[in-house]
C-alpha cells in the first residue's frame, strides 16, 4: 500500500513538473512574442527631439504670426506716412483754387506741421525696430514654454517608469511574504505595510498618467501635431558649467537683446529725436532768442539734471520775448497802428500756437525717458545676477542629491544582504528602502528644477546660456550665426551679418565661412573709405564697434586674410543686415615696380578720434616723411616724422588720400622722393613730374 502511495505521489510530482514546464514554455513564448512586438513597436516610434519641438512650436504659433504681421503693418504705415507727407508738403507749396473762386496761396508749415514732416517717419522707423525686436523675443518666449513642457513630460515618463518598477518589486515581495505568512515566517503587519505602500504608489502612477496625458495634449496643440502616441522623447536634461567670471558677459549679452530694455532704449531715442527736431525748428525760427532756453535743452541732451522750475520760468520768458516785437504801436506819420496788425501767421508764438509749450514738454519727456532707460538697465542687470545666483543654488542642490542617492544606494545594498541573513529586521530594511526611493524621486525633481531653471535663465538672457553651451567664449564674442531657434535660409557660401545695437549705439559684424570653403580664411578686417575700423578679428569672432554714420561713405569692404597673407577685399552694403561675400581668387596682378615707393595704412582710433597714417617705404634710405595737402601745407605738425612712427591728425580734417602727396627724406633730412597715395591699393607711388 505504501509502495502504491509512493508511486502515485511520484506520478503526481512528474505531472506537476511537466505542467510547470509546459506553462513555463508557454509563458516564455508569450514573453518572447510580446517582447518582439514591443521591440517592433519601439522601432516604429519616432524620436521627437527638443529642437524639432521648438521649430514646430514657433511655426505653429499664432503669437509669432501676429508679430510678423505687425512688422508688415508698420512698414505699410511708414510708406503711407512718407507718401502722405510728400503730398501735403507739395500741396502747401502750390497755388490752389476751386471753381467757386476759392483761392489758396502757397503757405509755410507751422511748427506742428514741420515737426510732423521730419519726426513722424523717424518715429515709425523706431516702431518698426520694436516690432522686429518683438518678433525675435517671441522665439525666446515660445522656446521657454516648449522647453519646460518637454522637461515636464520626460520627468513624468521617468517617474512613472520608476514607480512601475517599484510596483513590480513590491508585488514580488508581497507574494513572497504572503507565502511565508502561511508557514509562520512572516508578520501580518509587514504584509499590511507593503499592501498600503503598493496602493499608494499605484494611485501616484494613475495621477501621473493623467497629468502626462494632459501635457501631451498641450504639446500637441503647441506643435500642431498629435504627439500623444507614436513618439519617444529624448533626454532634455543639460549640464551647464557657468562660472561667475561669465556673469558680466551674460549681462552685456542680455542688454543687447532684452525686449523690455530695448523698448526703453527706443523710447529714449524717440524722445531725443523729437526734442532735437523741435529744438532745431525753434532755433532756426527764432535765432538768438532760442539761447534763452538752449542751456536747458543741451543739459538734457548731455544727460545732466534739468532745473525744472528755472526752465519753466525761462521758457515763459522766451515766449514773452518772441511776442514782444508785436506789442505796442507803430507810428506812421500821425497815425499810431498796433504792431499786432503786422504780425504774420508764422510770427511769434503763432508759429507754435497749437502747443506753445511743446519744447518744454519735449525736454521733460526726454529726461523721463532717459531716467527710465537707466532704471530698466539697472533692473535688468540685477535680474540676471539674481537668476545666476538662483541657478548656482539649484545646481548645488541637484549635485548634493546625486551624492545622497549614491550613498543611499550603497546603504540599501548592504541592508539587503543583512536582511537576507537575518541580521536586519524587515522594518529596518523597509525604512532604508523608503529613504532611497524618496531620494530617487527628490533627485528627479531636483534634476527637473535644475533643467527648467537653466532654460528659464536662458530665456532671461535671450539665448545667452545657449550661446555658452554652443561653445561661445566667455567674452560672448564668438560669431554664433542665427541666435534665434528658427533656422533662416541664408546665401550659399561665405556671407556677412551686420547688426545694429541701439542700446549701446554700437554695431556687430560677423562673417560665416563654410568649413569646406575652397579658400582658407582665418581673419578679417572692416574698412570704410580705406580707413580700418577696429582691429583684425578671427573669423569666428564678432567685431564690435561704436556706430558710424554711413551717409557720406563711398565704400565699405571686408578684408580677408589667411594668417598674414592677404586674400581679398569684399565690398558690402552697410545698410543690409546680411549679404554674400564675393571672394575672388587667383588674381593676375600686373606690377609696375618702377613707380612704387612703399605701402601705407590709415586707421581711425575710436578712443581718441584721431586718424593714424603709417607708412612702410621700400627704400631703406627713407627714414622720415611729411604729408602735404592740395595747397602744399603740412598735414599735422610742420615737421618731419620718423617712418617708425605714425602721423596723427583729427578725423574731422580728413581729406581724400588721392589729393594728398607725401615727401620722403633720408636721415639727414634730404628729400629723396615725392609721392602720391594709391588709395585703392594702399600703395605709395612716385609722383609723375608735370
């Protein structure tokens, strides 16, 4: 009987093992099939990059489109205003009549009309600049929203995945401890604790899934593309090593691009333009009488304080003065006629009768705008510094969490071993596991906060942080072409970009040379009418200089070098923001060595405002020189200048180099040659005898 039971038990054990093996095979096959489908599904998913999201969001943004439309509207307003002003001016200068014999003779504009003719086009041009700057600022605004939403989505996905792994581990532990409970090797309290924690995590996962679904719908709306399914997201987390040494450069970079500060600068420039326009009209109309208020106007324009009470008193005296010529009576023979009868439509205060205190108000408006500009700059600088300090604090917190998680993981591994061998209770191990998991979640939150803080800091600095991450030097001088996240179409090959910085009355010049360009270019220089502006600049750097007036300029060129070797001069249009660099190679230069005496360079010192002429004679006997103008008078001091030194003179007396001649002397002061300047080639040639 015992044998039969033993045999029967053996048969049952074999059947159970066979069934277990069969189930294992089935489950393994299902797992492989599911895993294969998962792999195929993952392979089918497309990677949605953060860069692609930025571009799509900007292209799909109604705010961005409205900003573009506003630029077009301002350009149309400018064209309409200019045309209307021309027609109005022409109409006022013409004799007009109607069939009802209503005659109108040519008239002169009063101050309000004259001011409108001159100032209105300028004001609209400033409005255009603001509209264009607002468009650029929209890219920063939209980009920040996309960045933060993208980070939020990825963090939620990672949090859900982490909690799902926790659920798997807890379910395995729960099953194991429930089995142990049946044989008395586990406590019911431990099982209840695990069940409670499991339920809490599942609730958290459900909440996170709902939030993730809502965020994916938000992103889909922003992109104009359904990204709720079928897309994988790349890691948006970035590491940025920003040092305090870069803070000043970031502040300067932000000042050049911030929308609020830009509008304050435009408001100051607009107020200044209106003040100078109206002051010139008053000065031209009233002559010496305008001197009564000129000191207040000049004080305001120079950035000094204005005595408002004194100004108002003197302005009233000025108005009385310009009307005093028509007070009293004029005697003609025996008849006294009021002088007021001789007062014309444009005489005295009638010229500005629409608003006699317009110039007074212009001065106060400019002073207020100037102060608001200074305040805006101060607030902006402080905001950047505060944001930088906040970034440092958040970064330090994030780095500390990384260290804490590593330490907690090491402790958890040790406690797990101690728990398995019975030297550590479940409560103690569970406590260390809770601590580790909380630190993991806290580190993920810190990583999210750190990344979003960095992106917000980048928005505040108008892309300054991105410029650093892209490899920009600490001086922010590298020519990173296209600071916007929108990729613009540019001319093929080499090209230049010229940007006006109205905030500091400067400009920035950058060139772009493709890596596979047929000619090696290492450096460049800017020349205006054969005067070098600034220093020679590496091709990947920006040339920054005080703004120059180009109204009377005849030629602007970029001179290219490969090391010390001259490559070519490229003529550019200074009124264009960008344009191609037409680089010519393989020159066949015909030399006329017979009349060549040497070379020269002419540079403008932006600090002193002096022209510096430097010569390099071919003849070693030449030791001194003198430059004469058309009248034969020396340029600068009437003395010989050593060839190792430069001739310096005020830029305001600059003359065309073609009209000058140069005399070259030996060491003892004996005249060797008389030459002329070949302005186009920077050469000194022998002057032909007439």
